[in-house]
């Protein structure tokens, strides 16, 4: 199972607060921690923790955050051949507030992620070509995500597009180049201007993607293909921190699809991994390792 993730790497600055603050309000938090994040980096680490061969393509700032991120990738066994540095910007950061119910509010300052270039992607073409699955998101410039998906399609790699953070008026080509679109409810509603559900998912299918996986939080997910719509429930758990749960799902989905699982079965397994992640604190630190999972989940 070879997976290439093209996207952002940020440092998460996590504050635990009694409730999410209102505009203009200052709150005392109860605890602070730092963690390695960014949607692309999270998805890459999740896939690596499940035992896949994972390569990351991203840009870091030449600073303590960037150096630490590089070492974090290496510690998780992620191929860093195409993790490169720039002097033009600081590494990306993401301050996160988390309330006692595990709900969160996040600010992303993309920094060096915006300096990733078309030349960087072309240099990574052989890595992309050798991958079973290529995963992209929207924390890097849209034109770079589009270019990455084009290269993946040209090289015959299967693609997963996670349209997060969501934005309206995406190029139609993005949908046509995405074998799987994995979006949550707010993202789906922003993209379609429809209530999230089967009808909205079919609207995305109509733009050219082959499979839509609509994640529904504690309600599991909905997998919609041309002739089928499958509700995939998830067992209820006591959520401690939902930060990174969507990335745990996407990274896991990539692994299970690369292993040959059909979309609904891959999504069911990804549900279980994401449910485990929300029972721990932080983002990557909450992601389970392969050794933590029941044998039937990986079999």
C-alpha cells in the first residue's frame, strides 16, 4: 500500500478552555500543548500509523517548527524526500481551542504551505506515479491541488480529494480529477448550497467524481456512488477531543482503499479508527497505531 499525500503541515497550538470564546472575549484556559498537524500531515501520519508506505509532499519554514515537523515525519516512518524548506515564510501554525465536550475552534495561518510550487510537484511526479492512492486537500493554494490531481490522473494513481477547508466556486476540473471526494456536512453544504445528504452527494457526483463519502460525525458516514447510497454507522463513544478526527478518517480511508476494500467497507473501517482518535487528546497524538487496533479491523 503506497500512499502519497500532498498538502499542508502546521504546528498545532492547543488550548483547553471551559468553553469556546465569544468575539472580543478573553478566557483562562486549563491546559496548553503543542502538536504536529496540518490536514495533509495528519492524514499522512494516520496512514503511516496503519502500516502503509507513505510519502509527504509539503513546504516548511526554516524555523524550529519546520525542523520539528521534519523529525516528526521521520519518527512516524513517512518518506520526506519531497518535504522541502523555504526562507520566504514561517512554517504554518494552527491555534486551536478545545472545550470540555471536545468541540473545537481552529485558526490556520498557512505560512510556508503557500510557497509550495509547481516545480516541487513535478519533482515529486515519480513518487506520485508509484503510489496507489494520492490524497489532496485545500490548505495549499487551489491551483497546486489541481495540479497535483492532474499529475496523479496522468500517472494512473487513484485520487482522494478532501475539500477542507471548504471554499465555494472550486474549479469543475477538481471534481472530475477526484476518484473519491470525502467531505463533512458543512463542507458539503458550502460546495453544493444544499443540505448535506444523499441529494447533495449526488450533486457532487454530477460534477464528475466517482464516489462521495459524506462524513457525519457521531452518525458515521454516507457513501454514495452512481447506483448506490450506503449509510455507514459508527459505534457511539465518549469523545474527549474531536481535533483531527476528519483527518484520521481520510488517512484511514486511503489505507483501506489502497488495500482493495470497496468504498463502503473502507469507510466503515475508517469510522472505527476515527472513533478511537476522538477518545484521546490532540491530533496526531490521538491517532491509534496499527498495534492498538483489533485484528478484525486490519484483516
